[in-house]
């Protein structure tokens, strides 16, 4: 089975929170289920994809502008 997230690929991660939804976009450095390490805006972040707040991750297509990506309804 292929890994859920590809190293080097850019994803937008969507989260639902008590005070509203949020998203983080970054390039995957590594993935060890359920944790994914990304680099974004000069920071390295670790996201727990098993969290109840995690909604989805959308991979950026090579020719896609991230502003056009939106979570599925």
C-alpha cells in the first residue's frame, strides 16, 4: 500500500475548531501514520491526522494555484 502522503508534495490541511475552521499549507517532509511533518513559512510542523479536529488534506496539483483549492463539502 502506498503512503497516504508523498514526501516533497504540497498539501493544504483543513481543521475544524471550536472557534472556526482553519487550514495550513506546506510541503511534506515525512509521514509516519498518524503524524505528518510539513515545512511551511520557514517552520517545521507536525500534524496529527488522527485528531478529531483534522478534516482533510488536499494535494496541490503541479499546475494548480493553492488559492483555488477548497475543502470538499
